[in-house]
C-alpha cells in the first residue's frame, strides 16, 4: 500500500508541473502578443507596397507579362510548415490534416509536397504526387 510520503511526493510533483506549465503559457502569450503587434505594425507598409505595384502596373505599356498570365493549374506545390519544438501538437496535427484534405481535393493534378518542420514526410510519400524533404532553416 502506498505510504503517506508517496502521496505527498506525488502531490508536490503535480504542483511543480502545474507551475512550469503556467509559466510556459505566460511566455507563449507574451510571444504571441509581440508577433501580433509586429504584424499590425507591418500593415501600413504592405498597403503602401500594394499601391506602388498597382501604380507601376497601370503605367506599363504592355501589362501582359508572361509571369502574370493566367494558366490552368496542372502542377501544384504544397509547402507544409509545421513546428519543430514546443507544445504545438494540435497545430501540427491540424496543419497535416488540412494538407491531406487539400491534396485529396486536387485529384488529377501533379502534386508535390515539401514538408518543412519536424513532422515526418511519410504521410505524403504515398500520395499521388512526389514528396521531398526540405532543410529547415
């Protein structure tokens, strides 16, 4: 039978784990807030770049550039970015699930998947397209 000391050790261990998890939650919330602030600060620049590109495109004599021409989709490249570390299991699972759904919806086209992150590429190796590993930067 478990002694009283064993129960106390277990309670202390659970409390320590809760403290660590709470601290990690605070750190991730701060990082998320900083990332959101940076994204909001970049919006005016993105709008100015959009206006600049539209202005330049409107002044072009021959706007039908080969890179801007609309073509039918025959080849599709999917770059799947997943997390390398941390408590992001749900993020990784949702990203992989969405990628599989997208690939299933694109039947009859040449598909290539580049998984980027720590997730394994094996779910995509047996799909219709090819799969190649990228080097995470």
